């Protein structure tokens, strides 16, 4: 069934392009058109993890096997598709974009929600092998960190307007989503409002914030919020404020994130830096704090240090050490290595 949907999605991208050349009957022209209008991409991330707070405590694993296809139907109309072949296969994104006029585009389908600075970033560019900070993973539901909503990859189904204004000084997103995550129908009659605003006053500086305002429907029981039971509707609000600095020697990103699930409030904060000591070699450092329940101080701080070497464009080897300082769970150490190959 998953192969069927994968084939169907690819055909959805290809057929409109074939249709435009159907009248000519010229195969060579069709092939050339596909080369010009179809862009195929992909990457694999695989590695090793030792974690003395987990069972089993060491593993070789493949984190992601991603295939992406982008189709340009007209100068203003495009389609995008992303699929993860790892762990049985998951449709990640499938949407269509239409450029209404400069500074305003519309997106319909399943896509990354523009909440936080980190979440919309590709795992191929994020510095941490764990990919995102604890707060981003938890509050944006990147992985299966919040049982109330489950693993969504930071994605949802909906409609969004976005664009750049004033010579790219301002970037905005505003939209409406189901609020139930990827590949799921909405489980209540409420829709979530999403939005983000980033200002770029200087070439090397960006400042902005983002939010989600809505109501979720409980998918599973959470030890952080045990009063909410499966099927319950609950307030699910998110907000974030941060900044990015990009210079030739240093890349720096920091953000404060907050959330409210029912009556429980959570917060997180991270600082992640990359120092380019050689053209292909970076030193990575990160401070990463998350408090899942502010009433009982359900908090953990991660301290990360590592290296990454870019052996080919968009391909790298990473090695990192993480110390986990947890107040309610076991503190410990994690050592990770990862290879990324992208085309």
C-alpha cells in the first residue's frame, strides 16, 4: 500500500508535465521538459550511538533515508513531495505552491509547520546529530517526545500564505492546520492558527518569533500531563522567540520556546554554535535546556560538543559527545557518530 501511494505521488508530479507536451508528440521535447522542470533529491544519515541512559545502550542505526521530488508546472505553480523510506516508510510532505504575486505565495497540503527557527531547517544542515534541541523536538513534536500528539516530524496538513517583503528584509508565514500531525485526519472540529515573522536587518542577523494557537485531541497518555486522557480535547499553544547570526567563521542560533498543554506549562531554551576552523572542518557546541512541566521542574539540560567534516558538498562526517543533566530521570553520557550523504 505504501508503495502504491509513493508511486501515485510521483505520478502526481509527473503527469501535469507530460500533459503540457502531449500535443506536440515529441518525445525528445518531453524528456528535455522533464529535465528542466523536475528536480530529484535525496539523502541518507546513518551512524552509531552509545547512550548509558538507554536500553540497549549502543546501536548502529539509520536515522533517515529521504527522497524528494520537486516539479515546476508553470513559472508560478509547483509541486513538492518528500518520503522517508526508513522504518517502514512514511510520507512526510506533499503540497502544492502557487505564487500569487511577488511577496505572496500560497501552500496547500502537508508541510513543515513554521514554528521555531530550528524545525523548518533540513536535518542535512542542522549541526546536532540528534538533529534539533530538546525543546524543538518536544514542543514542535518532531519525534515521539510528546505522547499527547505523537511523532509528527513538525508537520501537519493545512493551508498557508507566506512570502518575503521589502527586499527580503521581512519573511512571514500565516496559516491554518488540522493540528493533529502528519498523515492524520483532524480528530476534533477545531483548527490551529500558525504564524511566524522574521526580520533581517543585516545580512548576518535575523530576529523573529513564531506561534501555534489551537486545541489538540489526546492521542496517548503522558506522564507529564496525566490528567489528559485519549480522546480529550485540550489547549495546545506554542510560542518562540529567537535570533540567528551567520558570519564566515561563526554560525550561532538561539531561541526561547514555551508551551501550554491543558493547564501544564513548559519551556525550553537553546544556544547552538558552529565555528569554522578550517574550510571543511567545524567545531560544534550547544547548550540545550527543557522543562516539560514548570510546576514540578521536570527538566533536563544537555551539553554538547563535537566536530563535523564536510568531505564533499552537502556530505559530512560528525562526531559528538553529550552530557545529559536530568533532574527527574537518569543523568548520563551519550557518544554519537554519523555519516551524511546527499545528492
